[in-house]
C-alpha cells in the first residue's frame, strides 16, 4: 500500500470541501515523504518538502519522532538536503514542542561536536516542555562536568526561556464583531453536532457560528477592511461562552481571528480577543487563557438605578438597561495593556484590569498558560539541581490571608491541596494557587483534542500523583456510526496506554461502557477533600470540588497532576421550610435559581463563584442533581456540605460501583480502581470513628453572598424555559427563566419527552417505572401521545434496576430497547408515539448525534436549552427545549401537552419522588 498516494487522494477530497491537506501525524506517511525528499529525481519531491516543513504535527506524534530523527541527520551532516540547512533544521526542531525534538537536541547538545552542541544548546534554552527523563540527562551530564549542561541549567534557573521573550504590545488595536445578542453558548462557536471533527482543526473551523456562511463572510469582510487590527468577538447584552469550556470553540475563534502559533505547524492559532457585556463564562475564560488570549468584561450595558440605589424596572419587572458605550460591529477600539484600559480614540471606556492580571499577562507573553506552567516547573528543577534559590521571575502568586477569618469549604480544600505556597500561611479567596488534582475525566468528543494536547506537550504517561482518571464514551453512545468507529477506538487506545481507565477496552476484554462521564466521576471521587478536573462543563461532583475544563487543561492535569487558578469566592446556600409531598428535588434545584435572582434583584450572585450548598441529607447520586445544574447557574463550581452518615452512605455506594468496574476487568496494571476502593474504605473508617468528620466550613467563614431557599414557596413543579419568543433576543435561551407549571395552563403542546442525561439518577428511573404502573392502574392502559426517549446514565444503574424489577416494567411499556450487540449506526430522525429505551449515555442532551425533529417542543430532564442543541428550528416554528423533573416529562408525553397541577398530583400519588429535608445538624465547625 502506497501511503503517500492515499494521502494525495485524501487531499483531493479535501479540496472539494475547500480544505488544505490534513496535518501529518503518522510515521509511515512521513517516512515515505522523507524517502521522496532524498530522491532528487522524485516527481513528488517539492510537495514532499513542503509537507515535511510545514505540515507535520509536533510533540510526541509518531510523525514528530521521524521528523526529529531526519533533522538530526541533516544537522550532523549524515544527510544533505539543500533546501534544509543545519541552521534551518535547528529552527524546525525549536518549533516541535518537546518529546522527540528534545531528545534530539540533547543528543546534539551533549555530543562531541562543540559547534553543533553550542547551537543545539541555544535552541534548548528556548524550550520548556522537558520531562523527568530530559532533566535527568542534563543533571547526569552536569554532575559529570559538562559545561553545556551547566550552561543549560543556569539558563533554566534564570527562566530565560520566558524572560527573553518579547513583551506584549502596549497598544492593541481591535475592531469589534457582534457574534450574537444575549448569552452566547459555546455551541455557536463549536456546535455539538460537529464534535466528530474537533481534532481536524481546519475542518472544524467551518462550523463557526453554526455554519452560518453569511456571518462568516461578514467576519472576513471586516478583517479585509481592517488588516492591521485584531477582531474582538463580542456577546452583546450577554455572557460569552456559556455552557462549557469547549477548547474547540476557542480554537475556532483563534483560527478565524487569532495569531498563527508557528509558521511550521498548520491551523494552530493563539491569542484570540473575546468579550461580552457580562464578561466571559468562567470555565471558558480559563480556556481563553490556555491560548494566551484576552477576555474582556465590557459592562457596556448597565442597569439603571434610582436616587436610592434601587434598580429601575419596566412594566414586566425587568431591569432597564442603558448603553454606556457602543461596541457595534466595526467599532475600532484600543486595548492599552500598560494602563489596562479600553479606549475609543482618546476616550477611556472601561478599566479592564481584571483581564490583565500579572498572571494573565504572563500567559499572553508566553503564548499560553502551558508554557508558563512548564516553565515554572523547569525553573524549579534547574534551581534544585544547581542548589540555588529560585530567582523571582514570574509574577508572585497573590496570597491573601485574613487574620481571624475562618475558611469556606473550598478554601479548606485549596489550602490542603496547595503546592508552592508560603509554608504555614492560611489562604483565603482571591489567592492564586497551584493545586494537586485527585481525579481527572476526559470525555469522548473533546478527548481527541486532549490526546493531541498531550502529544504536543510531549507527555507520555499520567502523573503518578493523580488518584484516578477516566476516559468516557458517553457523548458518542447513541449512534455507533462510521465517524465514531474511526475516532473512538483510537482515542481509547491512546488513553488506555497513557494510564486512564477507559470506557472501551482497546483489547476488547470487557464490554464497551458508554456511561455518562459525570456519573462515573461522581462514583470514583471518594474523597470529600478532593479536587476534580474534567473535560466538560458538568464536571461538578457532589463530593470534593470539581471544575469543568477545556481539553488542554485536562491534558495538563493528566500530565502534571496539577492545576492553577485563584481560590474562588463562595456563595452559601441553605434551606428552610418543608418540601410538598408531590414535589421532586429537581423542582428545588430550579427554585433555587429563581429565588436567588429574586432575592438579588435579578443579579446572578452565583456567576463565577462556588456555590456551597448545605444539602446535608442527600446522598451523592441525588445531590448531584443540584451540583450538576450549577453549570446552568453560571457558577464556577459547587461544593456539597454533607452529614457524616450521608457521606458514609454515598461512599459505600461508590465503593460498590467501583468494585463492579473492577469485576468487569476495567482496572489497569497500576490497579487504580482498587486503590480508589481502599481510599473509600479509609475515609469511611475516619468518618465512623470521628477521626476526620465530613468537610465543613468554619462558622466564621466569609461569603460573597448568602442565599436561603424557602421550600414552603415551592408549591408546583418548576420548569426552565428557553423563552424562545421573547421580544428581547438577549433574554432567550438563558436558563434564568424559571416558570411554574401553571404558567402553561395545561395546554402547551409537547412533541417529545426525554428522561436522561447526567441530571437523572437511579431514583429517576424508578420514578418512571412507578409512574407507568400508576397511570395504567388509573387509566387502564398506558398510551403515549408523544414519544418518550429514556437513556439511563450508566450500566450499573441498568443492572440495579434489573435486579430490583424496575427494568422489566420499562421493557413492558417500551417499543424500542437498545441492543449492545447491534447498536444503531444511523441517528434517528423521526419518532413514533412510544417509549424508547436507549443505551446509557448522553443521547439527546449532547445534540451531536440524535436530535428531536426540527420545530418540536421538547420536555426534558437534561441540562441544555440552547438554540439548536436538542432541537433545531423548523421553517414554521422555533424548536424549544423545556427542562423539568422526570414526572413532568413522563406525564407530558402521556398527555401530549403540559399537565395541569391536578393531573400532575394524581399521576404522582404514592410515588417515591426524590425527597429532600434540610439537615437539622450544624454543618459548620
């Protein structure tokens, strides 16, 4: 087989799509290209040279290894290529970002040819992606008296790889481009339906603005008019990047508007400029920092206040906004990075200091946060080898310690896991901290990018300080199509080799598990003091504190076992009153958002902060419903404060589920899962003996706000409504419109129901089974007037339902049941009025495979109501996804419409709903 001919054929196919050649990552193809370069008469020699120089992915790809070896031959004079001089070969190596390139550079620097050694060392001084094996070679040579090794270590100890970089421009001229009005979901920048192409950056770039070619053309035209300026992408009257971290979204914005990272690496751009009236979503802002980009909080529309400082409202009770300054498309502005102000001409519009903290400016200077993280590590190692103190080079981490002030739960976790802070110093919110990470999760539609990031940062094995890591297959679970067959086995193989527990076994020894990643992470998190990083915005565990992150931050956590961030501010949420017998805990979750907004005059005090929820009496499965929804509350993360006995129960459940994974053969050679079981057992012993009670904040901790939720006010089911027809486009699809069931008058048509996603737990599946039996008893039969799609979160839950008899009930009423031996190869496009029992996984919630029919009104238990996510618009009607509890969804499909309260109460009579009773115990110390 001629690999090169296959590549040429692929190039022709890509041309038809308006695409350039795909970057090369395979050794076989590049070896053939090198052979053609060496053959001076080869007809493909010129193209082969261009492919070799400009189209090979760096890092630890197999192609990078072949390229580095060939460049070494050229530098040593073993091979002559007139177009690639030894100096140019060294320049190529300098852009290869670690792995094989570092190995080659060290071979040359520590070799016998002094001139070559000096040149190679000069390149090495600019590199930061060195690992233990690399620094060990340098240390060995230094101990043996190598002058070059000493010179390298001294350079690293001074962090010259950073200090000798050019400073960021004092003035950055930008031209504005309004990407949308209102909150902008990352689905607009990188649609879920295009998840399969995320690792092919150029192809994926075509989906920006959800494939809106007209909007893309407007952006190109703007760039043509202002070739000397950078485009600033804006969410007018909203927040940019809500919904997820989505590295692919930032990659797309950077591809269209950013700066090329290297002339020798295609389609990798950095440093986009992104802004929003209400700033950038916290986890998305972290992703912007990965690329050294700029994220601005414009506040160009502000709420109007009366003389007493009260918000002025319109007839509908909505705050009246005033435009402080215009950022209409085509407005030329200047970012002054020294003054940290935004200008229009000579007029100061806004102080933007928050976007230019010393740490963020370091990311910008270094071309992204990875280089800073690895640079600090390399400087520390070099200083230790030389036996000298670390020279202050990087911005001093801000350490805030307030005497006499207690700690919130998140402050306690960060203090416990902090690395490199002043010994003995207690840190409060706002402090910049490096922390060790306990659990890491990678999901399948971002995992391919994570694997690429790991290759490009030259990482080959998971950090030994990570307790456990999991690679899921949940986002591609509903349809096992050709795209999944091509991508997912490759991903699972890479991650399994890297040291993760994988949903699919590359060797096929255990059955493929498509469990929802957040549910698996919730089970394998067995420490309430743990820090969890996961490649999805719903990485929000009910034990420990979890942060959704972009694919690159996940890669960094896997490779280093660390993450860096400020300790977030916290908002305390407590409860009073009593739940009505016919209410479900999902209604409490929605009411929390509603009551918070009401208590604070429409201001979302949760945004960008930790929600410390004093949930006390709910086990991890049930409490996860609250923590999961905090992504929609725009919180940075959440922490559950639990009673000791409740935490013990949660850990016992987790321990049992991890053991099932072990029994299925999912543990690896390092017995990671066995270690988690042992950790759970140790924690249970600590709780039972009182040696270490459950995590609690201090009684004198300080919060940014405190919210008390009155359960007595929740008198009917609550529904999150996308409000698709709101005259003010900025108020559509926000998750902030929470309405009581009675708002719909029992008349709103429902075209499809969905019970599934990470928001449901085993109890929801049992509620569904109980409701079906209840309705049959009341009506004589169960007849669906709208389709009901059901996707259990995990196989463990399915097995438990089978053992307890509930699965048999679901089978009785279903018209379709998934078959793992014959999974669907094509996404369903139409639905019948019946119950569909789907394979565990994300299903409709992700929107990348199966969707509702265009224009449908969907009632769902899931998390996302963004435009086009679950359902697209039709020519006649906007699609809308209303989010509610399991019983509301089920009854809506039976009736084909929203129920009234009397119908709802009758349908749930005697059913064991997810109940919540506030703790009567003191949950602070």
